[in-house]
C-alpha cells in the first residue's frame, strides 16, 4: 500500500525570495526617505527667504522706502521686529536654531547672506546699479545649489 504524504509549508526558496523582496522594498524606502526630507527642508528654506523678502517690503513701507542697512545692529532689529526671531519663528528646519544673517561670504543652510544695492544673477549677486532700494538674499540648499531672491 502506497501512502501519499501531504507536505504543507513553504520551501526554502520561497522564503528566501520573500525575504529578498522585502529587503529591496526596505532599502528603497530608506534610500528615498533622506532625499525626501532634504527636499522638504529646502522647500522650507525657500519659503523662509520669500518671507524674509516680504518682510523687507513691509520694512520699506514703514520706513519711507528705506531698506535695512547692511550692519549688525540694523539687521538685528529687523530680525527681531519683523522676522520674530526672538520668538523662534525664523529657524533653520534642520537644526531648529535661528538663521544667522551675514553681509558677505558664502551662505550655508543656516546662514543667509544679505546684500543691499544688489540683485540676483542665478545663484550670485550682481550690482543693481544706483537702485538704493534693491536688496538680495542667498541661502545654500541641502539638495544642491544656492537659492537667491531679490526685490527687483
């Protein structure tokens, strides 16, 4: 008499195949997630620079068309009064620390460069000529490049 055995379960090949597919899915998620987060932080930086320029326009409206001068004291007052830096509303999305604003050098992801009588030419500043109300700001993005915005 021949008996037939019913084997129930998975073969080792089926188990390895399922684990390999699950591993690939996890790998894709962990590779894509940091890039997505960088993109979100860069979007926030662009938005912060746009808000900075909007507040420059408000400053001009309240101060007879003048722009904040490129010195530490004037910029400190602008940042505290218009950008609400003291209440933590103007912060780098990666570190959570306040942005710093400088007037020369290279920008970083948490350091904005502010220039008067300048306009943007791609990622760089260029002279705005005799336009005393012209200002431009730059910030480095994590993804790539530098974001520059002016009021011209």
